[in-house]
C-alpha cells in the first residue's frame, strides 16, 4: 500500500509539472541578456542605414570631443573682434524699440484705426525697428568674423553646439515631466469619476505607459528643434561648404545617437522593472498552485492509509 501511494504521488507530481510547462512562462534572467543582444542584432541587420547613422554619431562625438583648443593668437584675435561688438548700443536701441512700440499700440483706435497722431508714433516705431535690426546685423557679422577666427571644430564652436543641444534636451525633459504629472492626475480623476474598481498595479502600468510616451515625444521634438537650429550655428562660423555639410551631418547624427541611447535606457529600465514584477508574481503563482496541489493530494489519499489490526 505504501508503494502504491508513492506511485500515485509521483504520478500526480508529473501531471502538475506537465500542466506548469503548458503555461506560458517568462524567460529566465540568464536568458534576458541573450534575447536583448539577439533583438538588437536583428534590428541592426534590418535597418542598416539607421544603425550606421547611429554608429557614425557616436564616432563623430568621440572624435570631436570638446573641440580643439584655441591657440594664443586665435584667442587674442577672437577676443579683439568680440570686444568690438557694441552691446550698449544694442541695449539702447532695444529700449527705444519697445518704448516706440508701446506708444504706437497705445495710440491705435478701435479695429486698428490709426489717426494722424498714431501715424507719427508708427513712423517712430518703424524707424526704431530698422535701427535695432541694423545694430543687430552689424553685431552678428562681427561675431561671425570672430567665430571664423576660432573655427567650427574649435572649443568655441563645439561648445556652442553642445549648449544648444543641452538646452533643447532640457526643455524636452521638462515637457515630459509636466505632461506626465498631469496625465497621472487626470488618469486618477477619470477612474474616480467612472467608479471603476482599478488596482494600483493597473494604475501604475497606465502611468508608466504615459511617461514613456511623453518622454519619447519630448526628446524627439528636442532633437528636431536642435537640428533645425543647427545649420544657423554652422553657417555663422563661415566654413567651407564641405566642412559645413560634414559637421552638420555629424552633429545631427551625434544628437540622434544620444537621444536614441537615452530612450533605450528609459525603455530598458521600464521593461526590467515590469519583468522583475511579473517574474515575482509568476514564482508566487507557481508556488501557490503547487501548495494547492499537495493539499488536494493529501485530501484525496489521506483516507486510504493502511490499517493493521
């Protein structure tokens, strides 16, 4: 009888193992790295142009670094030309412009009518605008000459491109944070109004998806704005056409590579957190099913123990 009970117990355990194998299981932690590498390799093979652009961006970034340092002669010429920019004249012209603009708009009548007094203010406003644009154009030309002395790939040029990129990236991340905060608030209010019995896990997954979408949108728009303004920076250094195109493409590729890596890290961290949570839940469910099976086995075979008189 004891042997028969052991056989039934082994048969039941084999049956439970077969049922567990039929249920879809998550990959083991040791297999996750292989799956990620396999997925990246497959994506790179299918998208060779995009992958090449990504690698070119990192190579350009590593090659350029912080830019070449200015020599003593270059720095002296750069500072001499920059000191010729009349900042005080631009400040006074800007002040006159805004004063004339305010007087002109205050003197206009209903439905944008403009009498003789208004026409005089308009003429002064237009003259102040022309003066300000002329001073700014002269200052921009002198700064362009100073930048030409430094060079596009110098520490000045590379620093200006990096400052522009970091500024747009910061704005994109701030947009994502604000939008995610409002999304989380409205998701909670929407669920309260509908009266749905939603668990914290479902709420967390919804918020996580919105965070990923907002960061993707914010960083993507930051990349586009940076690329649109990049050509203005490159042109201000007056390089030759070939150098201008190479630096523009290289800087755009470097920005794309950084944004893609940033998004990959965010999505990887989110996927890792979700995987860890699901793996713990899967282990707990398997243990619970195993305990229930053992309890049912004891209840089923508990009354069939042999008795000796």
